[in-house]
């Protein structure tokens, strides 16, 4: 996520090494490079100008502390200003009202609005223990109603049925009544999307808004459309009293223009960010964490939260004991792949690790979830005995495993080599000092004041 912007900003900030004081002259080139990086990331020009002026005013004349380099001081300033630009802190949903709290979903066609409604229902059920009902007022696209029913079932939310021959206002009224009868805490109302903003669409959703009086009116927008996403959100904000924005497909957004432009251009907070196709791939938007990720500092807090939510703690304790005794085998290795998938996949985790922006070009992308699935398939093709004792794997066994997993013998050998390296690393960590050495590798890549 935001890979291109992270790499460009990292290159721009390298020029400040060895400088004892930040001045107008020595930050001029850096500011120019930061400006180019932001414009290439499709950040809106007014946003770029405002951000760089704030950075320039704060940076000029700043003394470099003995414990920090000029680059770190400048990064701290850029980090603070990016955070302010995106809203300073997370804006939570306002649900402290008499139930049901109505959430109205708005957006253009193709932005992922219906899927996001299901993700939001899942988030509210699993993270906030709410009873959620969803309803579709999109009477123009029959598939939208069927799609919402499917994602509602997957999310464990109640689905209020609707038909294409009904009026959206009638559907909304009936759904609100049903939500009250069933004591739902939240009613999520999905509305019709269009390929562009038009008066009929706005009139319909304005009527629904007046009828339902929602506590949250959320605009769902595809982050991969860059500053167009921010401009569209701004246009909607003029016609509808939006309370927030949800950015979808952020996992595929290498630029970051929408994330950096939406708050400034609309005045509305980004409340959530879609980070994948799975139901659980919806994260509350924390500006300070996103800023840190853009600047290559990672998101350690997000990483810990993902582990707490998705890692089987009993299984983790069991594994820790096995590692302590030196009994880590391929079945344990496979279990770690599954835990990775539960936490959003390896690409999501790498995005949260500090220093990933400093990897050589293409290094991070070379490690992807397809490789993880391939390795899991190889282990699945082994017998239980082979997983516990990989030393018995000879040429004929490897050929059988490769054929059974749809891979090559070279892939099997590569997996075994990686497994062997992990075993050696664990052995070193058992001897002591291993954790300290790993932490030392991250030193200097954390945000100032951490580590």
C-alpha cells in the first residue's frame, strides 16, 4: 500500500544526511523532491501546496538534536503534517443513540459500496458486538440485492429483503420498522450507485437521508482513482451532509493520493479503509499510522492488533513450547502460513513492518501470498510422517510431493531450505541474544521516540 510514494519520499529525504541545521537553502531540493513525489502520487495540488508550506515553516531553523539526524527531524515534521492533513486522529462511528443507529452508504457504481456494507456489518458484529441489520435500496441493479444478501449471511448480520419493483423510500421505511422490532443496534442502508453524479441520484439519496435521519452518512470511494476520489467526495459533500468517507481498495493503491487529499478537500474524516477482499479487511483509519506507513516507519500498533484479533493464542503458546524444546516441524510451519492468511496475508504484514520502504526495488513484491499458498500446498502433499521428519525426504519422495502439489522439485527443495534456515534461526534464539539481534535490525527505522 502506497509503495510508490513511500519509495519516492525515502529517496527525497536521503539528501539531508550530515547536515547540522535545517535551513531554507539545504531543504529546498528536498522540498522540491517531496513535492514531485506527492504530485506523482496524484495528491491534489492545493493539498501539496498547503502541506509543503507547513513543513517549510516548521523545518527552517530547526536545530538538530544530538540523538537525531536532520533527516529524522525532517521526517518527524513531515510525519506530523501528514497526520494533521489526514485528520490528526481516528473518527469513530457515532452509535451512542437510541437503537437502531442508521448508517446510510453512498457512492458511485463500482466503488465497492455493497461489499463495504457487508464488511462494516462484520466489523460492528465482531469488534463492537452489535446486532446489525442490512438492507439494499438499490432497485436498479438486482445483483446488488443478491450480493448484499450473500455478504450479510457471511458477516452474520440480519438481511432485510427488498425487490426491484419497490420504491427505495418504502424499502427504507419497512427496514427501519423491522430493525426496531428485532431490536437491532445498527441498520446499514445500501443505496444505488451511478457511473457519475446526477441530479436524480442525488435527489433520491437526499430523500432517503431526510426520511431516515441517519447518524452516519458514509461516502464509499475507490482510493485507486487518486485525487478524482477526493473531488467526487467533495461534490457529494456539497449535496449531502456526509459524516465520513470510506476508502476502498487501499491495498492496491501504490500512490496514496486519495488518502492524502480527501480530508483537506471535503472537510470530512476518513473513517475506514478497505485493505483486501475478505470480510475482515476493513480497518479503522488512523491518520498517524497511515502517515508512518507512508514514510516507511511501519505500523507496529496495527501489527499487534492484527495478531491479537486473528492469532489463536492457545496454538501460539503450544508452538512456543515446541520451539523451546526444539520440536518445530513442517506441520508447525504450515500452521504459521494459515495464521498469516488470517492476519490479512503476508503483503499486509510486510506493509506494517518498519523499514520495508528501504528494501531494494522489487524485493518486497517478490514475497507474495501466492508463494505462501504454494508452500502450503507442498506441505499438504506430504505424509504426516514426512512433515514431522523432513530428513527422510529423498529424491523419489520429493518427486511425488511436487506432482501432488502441482509444483516442481526445485520448489520443494526451496521450501526445505527455507525451513532449515528458520530452524537454525530458532536454534540461535534459544541460545540467547536472538531477540536482541532482531530488534537491533529495526533500530533507526522506527518513528522518532520509539525503540
